[in-house]
C-alpha cells in the first residue's frame, strides 16, 4: 500500500491510496469464492462455474465491488495512521482506478481537526455553583421512594382519572381501514403519560370499565410512518380494567423496608448525606462547564460541519442505547413521539456543537500545557475499570488494544486539563 496527501482546503485533505495489484487480485479471487454460488450459467452446476465464465457472462468487473470493499477499509486505516493527520469524521471514498492485474486506486476526502486559537484559560472568572440540600429535597426523595413502592390495585368501580392505569384493547382506522401497528390487546396505558398521540389519553378520562369509546386523533405532520402523517384516525377502544396506585405510609416501618435503617430519621440523615455528595458533584460539573464555556467564547476555531454531524450521530446513538436499556426500541420511540431521525439530529445539534467546542478547547490546553498521562495514571484507570466491571486487571490488560490505551491516555489528559482550569479559576 502506498499513498500521498493533498491539502484541498481548510480542515480538509485528500488521501490518494494505491492498493498493490497482487492484493487486489487476491481480493477478487476471494470475492469469487464467496459469491460463486449466486451465479447461474447454462451447462454448469451451481457453485461450479469458473470465474472466467462468470466474468464473460456477467461482465469483467462483476467481482470488483466486493473486492474493493474488502481492501479499502484496511488500506485506508493504514494510510490514515501513517499520514499523521488528525482525522475527525468519516471519509468520503471514491474509487478512481480499478482493473484486475493492476493496482487499485481510491481517494479518501478526510475532515481534519481544526486549529484552535486559545483565549484566556487561566484565572477565568465565573460564578461557582453552590451545593445545598434542603428539607424539600429530602421530602422529594422520600416521595420518589413512596412512588416506587406504590402498588397497583383494581378500582373497577371508578371513573378514569389522570395517573390511573387503564387496561385497554384498541384498534385504529384511517379512512375506515385498519393500519399496521394500530392494534393492541390488554395494553396497560397510564393516563397522562403522553405515551400515545396527543388527546388520545384525554378522551379516556371519565370513562368506566366496560365502556367502548371512539377516540378521534390526528397523526402529527412529521409522523414516523409517512403513510399516516397528518391523517385523522379513529381508534375503537374498550376499557377492560382500571388500576390506581396505593401508597405506603412514610414511617419507621417504611424506612426498614426500603433501606438498611431502623428509623425514618436515620434514613433521612442518610438521604441528606448522599444528596449532599451528589449535589456537590453536580455543582462541580456545572462550575467546570461554565469555565469551559467562558474559554470557548474567548477562543477562535472554525469547526467543520462534518465534525458536528459526527457528534450529532454519536449523541443520537447514545440516546438510542439508553432507550434500549429501558426496553424501548429506538424506532418505537420515534413512532411514539412522531419524530424522525433527522429531526432528532437537528434537535441535538446545539449540544453536539457545544460538545465539540469543549473537546477542542480542552485538547488545545493539553497541548499548550504539555500535559501527559503517565504509566501510573493508566494503571490507576485500569484498576478502576477492573473494580467497575468485576474483572481482573490482568484480563483487562490482555483485552486492551494499543488504540484503547491511547484513548485512555487521551481521556486522562483531558481530565487533567479540566482540573487545571478549575483550580486556576477565580
């Protein structure tokens, strides 16, 4: 593999990469072996058609795409590493020369990390956030415990109110026809949770068990299912059960059930202690965020749009993983909220840009201060990982790749830079 670099414009470069002919020909052979069962040629059994015959019938380049897709990732990764360029987004790949028996050439347009002209980062003046725990905070926490320990009990002789859980059967119709995903049985719907389309739950308030209700709604204009977007719909709903929450008394017995303490006062004191620690950590993070924001405002940087797009993608992926951990598929969330993927990305764009700005500023401070991560720092971080995941240090060391260690070092340096600006702030 060989390559050359051409600077195209600010924060962008072109890598022109050449894959040796023998490597590309080998990839063509492998593509043939992998795909030969797919091709039919008269006079040959399935999977027994010679490569030359397939190329004659289907075209000489029939295996080129698969071969190119096989060699490009490794060749690009090697060239990107050897180039020393600080690439911050996915490349745009275009094959420029491709033929069996010859080197294959492709171009990768890459986005580069922008230069940061740091403003003042020592002695920054910000209003520090104070950490205070009030009696109201304690009561709110107790009420959360109370809510979590509430029992759902049948109340089939009452009318539905906000906060009740209604067990319903439903079927939706658009233009008098049922639609996919519009039917459910024994569905537990908490009234007021806004789980369904706007006004759906409101129309169940005041109904009783056994009632059959026609619920009229209109799908949002930007609804995930395009065929339903903006259309009026009728849902036939049957109320099968009504459940209400029964709350425990907050007393010594309650404290014994939800904690390791014998009395409510002991439990309250423990809550105060933990809330104080949490608020102090939150205050420290908020103060740090204010300091970084002030430094960003005093610094200059021209951030490539692709860098922000990449951060948007990462934030949406993080959100999707969090939804998955709660048992909700991301596609289901989009459908429930009437949102699209593009709308989600646009929604997180301001936070994504702020995240990129913060990272660039902290990395610039690392460079300006010659901050390094020592071996002892890395060892400490790996020890924390072993405690967090319940794994032996030796096992983690075996699993870590060189790039994983570099990422650990980078994170350590970023934290040291953040500590520096906080300690120097006024």
